[in-house]
C-alpha cells in the first residue's frame, strides 16, 4: 500500500530552466510534507518542507507547493543547476501515528550544462 | 551539530552469515528510525524507536532481523541469517520526537550491504 507516489522515475532539464518534481499522496491525514535530496553513496538530505496548513513554502531557489484537494505536492527548482542533479524523495508524515514517515520511490533529476 | 553516524559504510557477506549495523543519532533526538532502501525504491521503514521503546516494527522480518536501542541513544540492527534479497542500503535517521507537527528526520550516510 504505497501512500506516497512519485510517478516520474527521472527528469532531465537544461541548466537555468525550471525543474518541477511531482508527488501524490493518498492519506488525507498527513500533516507535514518534506523533500529530500540524495546523492549517490550518501544518505538523503533534508531540503524543504511544508505543513498541511500552508500551500506554498519557499527557500531560495526551491519552492514547494501543496494542493490538498488534489493530494498533490510539487517541488520547483529555479534556476536549475548541474549540482542539483540527484534523486529527490518526497515524504509525508502521519502525526497521528507516532510521526511515522512515508516515502515516495524518488525522481532522478539530471540537469544538463 | 554532528549528524547521524553509521558504521560500517559498506559490508559484503555471504548468504546465511550474520551482520550488524550501528547508528548514533543526533544528540537529543528521541526518535530513531531504521530504513531499508532497495535500489530504485524509496526508503522502507523497518523499525522506529521512541527513546528505547519500539513504536513500530510492523515491517521488520522478525525471523531474521532484530534491533535494539539501549539507553535510548545508539542503536544496532542485526540480520541473522542474511538472504540474497537483504542486499540494500540500510539507513538510520533520527528526529527530535517532539509533539510539534513540524517534525523533520535527519539521515545518516547509510550502510550498503551486499549479500553474495
């Protein structure tokens, strides 16, 4: 039962352009959403988050949008840089369940110079 | 602030052998998680500790996997005996464990296990 889904396994973007990574979830009780970035041979690194009471959170080049009615969130990276090339995981937290986290399968972003 | 530490970083064993992984969470973090990540998939929760008590081990294959968190700090995850399908990256993460809904997990570098 996959409660968090990332349907695009990979994405290729030209340097300087926008990268949009998408994530869908099924559990309406998720109260907090996070994006992690993972380089090869490293653990996931926290990137940005958004609570369920907001619809947008911005941190520098990274913006996360949350559409609760559609159970959808997206990560926008503008402008994209080659160093952004990594696997991005979407995660959601169930605050009712001991803060258990659910992860998507990841999207591999390749930013071409 | 020191991050989550894990060791070893890599391990190669033969099937039916045993292996143990160690994790030291961020100081002050009450919640500790062990995940298994198979190539091409997202992290899958194996076990979650709150201090030294288990709050979720529903996806831990208890016939071969065990974990403990003594004194509510360090944790070890053991596999005995290992199977080929246990080849994966084992990630340890920790979080404050506070009641705030803005709870964030922080991950260690992972241990890459190859079972031959």
